[in-house]
C-alpha cells in the first residue's frame, strides 16, 4: 500500500512539474506577444503624435510671423505719430 501511495505521489509531482513548465513557457510566449503588441501601438501613437505636432508647430510659426508683422507695423505707426506730435 505504501508503494502505491509513494508511486502516486511521485506521479503527481512529476506531472505537475511538467504542467508548470508548459504554463511557464506559454506565459513567456504570451508576454512576448503582449510586448510586441505594445511596441506596435507605441510606434503608431508616436507617429501620429509627430504628425499632429508638426501641423500645430507650422500653424504656430505662421501665427507668430503674423503677430511680428503686425507689431512691426504698430511700432512704425507709433514712431510716425511721435514725429508728427513733436513737430507741431
């Protein structure tokens, strides 16, 4: 009877370690798949973000140029007004 119990215990121990090894291997493969998927998503988000930032930067640059032009004209007009006021 003891031999049967010992044999069954050994069988359960060996079979469970085999199952654990398979679970560990499938967990590693699953982790790799998840990691690769995350890398793809990150690259896609980064690519789209760069496109968005590029468009915003271009618009901001254009707006800054328009503001600078308006400010230059304003200073020019202010200078003319000062000259006109000091002449009279």
